[in-house]
C-alpha cells in the first residue's frame, strides 16, 4: 500500500550519448508501496532511466534519491535497498535453478544455513521446487523470468526495478508475473516498471509516466491520463423514438442512432459531468432504459501523446 513517504525522487535527470540526448530533464516521484509504470516507444529512454536509477549507468546531470539515499554519493546504500530484473535474464543457464539462487545468496554474503533457507523459501514462493534440480537451460520463458525475479529478491529489497519483465511470455505466464507483483506490492515493496504492454500498465500501475524523445510528456493515474484525451462519451438507450428525439434536442451535437434507439453524448466520464447529464434528463422528464460510459483506452492515450502505435516490441 502506498504511503506518504517517497521511495524514488528524481529531479532534472539528464543523459546523452555523444550528441544524442536520451533523457532531457526528467522529474519523478514514486511513493513507497506503489507501482509506477514508465511507458514510451522504443528509444524513448525507458531502459536508460532504469539503468541510471539502479546505479548501472552514470547520469550526466540531475539529482536522484533512492530509499532516501543520494544516488551519486551513496551508491552502495542504494544497491542494498533495490532489486533489479532487466530485459535480459541474469539466469545462468548452465546452473540449476537452485544453484542460481544459492549463488545469489553467496553474493549477498548470507551464511550457509541462511542461504539454504532463503533458497528454499524462494523456490517455494515462485513455484520452482519441482524444477530446482534442473538446469535453467531447460526452463520455459516464464520459469526463467520467475527465477530471475526470485534472484532479485534474495537481498529482500524494498524497491524493485522491473524492465519489461513479461516481454515474450505467454498470457498465462504474464498473469502469473502480475500476481507475483501484486503480492510484492501487498508486502509494501515499491515497484518501478517499464513495459511494452499497455494493458499491463493499466492492470498494475498506481501511476503512469509517458516518456517520449527523452521527455516526460504526461504523468498521472490511468483515469487521469484517459481524461486528457478527447473521445469519451455516454451512450443513452431509450424505449422509443419519441424519448430519443427529446434527448437529441436536449443534447445538441450528439450522435443519434434510430435503429438502436441510442444517443451518444460527448463526456469526460467524470462524476460531475454524469450528474449534470442525469439532472438534465430528469428535468426534461426523459426516461433512459440503459446508460454506458465509454472512455478512451490507454492505447488511445499512448498514441495521442507519442504519435506511436501500441506495438512496442523490441529493446531500446
């Protein structure tokens, strides 16, 4: 559950590769215990952002604090507070699942007994007990991603960076990963997520940032972002053509469908606008058989803000 404390604070983050400006003054605030999803077309800077925030890549300018620690002055403290699952699996295919986890416990300097306990706990949690003794090379894509995430949890991080964690997974494996992310969120872990799947951000994120050409072009909840895009409407259905005609006169400029006996009225979908609409119908004594609210989806938002289609396949 999100708190008033800030897990990730970013101010004026900048990064260039030679003459190519990749991040152009990014500001972010991510509350503890929340999921923040960063969306953007290929090359927009999503992975670069994760690499900088996870201390893998140096920034050119700006100020970043992770779990209260200055990214530049206290990189070791930042690393101790975070876990990272990148686009490409860190799993060693020549080791078994169990051996991969045991290796991570040694890198975190856990003692033999604690290392065995932690390994057994993570194998159980990620449903990998039956495959523990098998080489990771034999694992399916979904199993490898679960093992990869399990490895990032060995140090019990309070902040986890997930860079396109479900890319290439089948629908069942994606839903399994979503369930794991929700479990972590329920434990108070903060999740910073980049994804190429808009439905994933819609499903998981408390807040979404849209990155385009190195700039954060929009930020907000799913609902807030959808309301920024025109095209929302309320569809009213009536019992007869007389009521439809009366409603059409009341709401000038609406779209009328004689066959379906419906009237489509532009709306931002807010409670205030719906209340106003219903009050006008009531004042005119116009009875409505059915009412549905249709808002732009996240695909529409993404396309409008970036001019890019929803197909975000590939790396940056």
